């Protein structure tokens, strides 16, 4: 009798040791999950950098056609090329984000030699962001609330004097978007000051769809980042691919919440506050 009880006790301990890690894993997944609006399974943001003319000439009519709002990360000096159209886009509710004033990147890019991050200080980077916000607000009457790191690079200086400017972004903006990252964002975990941005330039529709489906398995937030919009070419998200994707994203059966970086950021932060409680 005692032997049977002992065997039963050992069996219970064994089962518990197997089940507890699984329960902990489920709890961890639940803590990382977010309930998207209207039962959507995945969130997607389309974003485009540098205030390029094709974004207004080709992109804006396409987004208007499908009733979709996207995020444009602008350098204020580039707005003059299509100023009236940019004003129209801002008035319609498209997000206008901050992409710095001078687009500083590593001096390894020859075109960035005059604004090389290796030669920058944190104070210089602060001026880049603050000046861009001031100029954008003056020109378009909207104040950027999210930021896109030029070239996806987040440092100033070199060697032992290298410093991250992520804290400067965290202080000023609701979110900071990277570039050429490899994954979607875990909503309840990701650092909002350096969210992943996946390069959409040159992507096929099938590649976009695959990225969305992968993000949907975890209820994640996929942020796509492009430049030109039009026919195939350098740094170009193809208009035909984009239209195919918009049709796919707008189909309710696919469970996609397609919105700006700012709107989805606000939703995620509200969810985090709710989970924390009073």
C-alpha cells in the first residue's frame, strides 16, 4: 500500500515538473500578447522616408483610393518639392514623422561625409531632431510624434567615445523606428524608442504577405519601411505590389489592422498601462 502511494506521489511530481514549465511559457506568451482592435490578428504600419516626390505623386493617390493612412518620415528641406501636396497629406491625417534635418549617417557613405555620425555629438543630434520638429510644425502645422533613424543607425562618435542617441529619441518621441531589421515587434515587450522597421523596397507581394503571416502567428506589429513608390528601381517599393498588398490588407478575412506608426504606438502604450493597472 505504501509503495503504491509512493509511486503515485512520484508520478504527480513528474507530471507537475512537465506541466509547470508549459504553464509558465503560456503565461509569458500571454504577457507578451496584445488584443488588437475589432479582433484583428496582426498590426501593420507602412512608412516611407525622406519626403520623396514619388510618395506624393504615386503613393498618396493610391492610399487615398483604399482609405489607408501611412507614415511619412520627412526631412523638412525636402518638402518644397511638393509643398502643397504635403500640406494636403498632413491635413488629411497622414502621419508626418521626424527624420532629422540633415539625415546624418555613417561617414562610410560618401554622400554623408558632411554629416557623419562618427563626427557628431549628442548635442548635435538633439539639434537635428529639435530643428526638424520646429520646421515641420511651421511648414505643415503638425508636430511629429515619432522618429525614424536615418539609415537605421543609432549612434554618434567612434570607438570609446561612441554613444547611443536612443535615449534622446525616447525623451522626445512616442516611438523611434529602425531600418533593415529582420522581424516584427512584440507589442508588450518591444522598446518603443527603437522599434524594428523591415525594408519594403524591392519586396514582392508574396514576401510582404509572408512577413505579415509570420507576424500574425504571434499577434505582432510589423512595420514596413520604404522610400520611392513607383516602378522597379533603387530604393523603391513598387506601386503595383503596394496596391496588391493594400487589397489584401483591407480584406477583413485577413485580420490586419493597417494604421500609422503613431496610432498603433498609442494603442500599444495604452494596453501596457492597462496591464500595469493603477
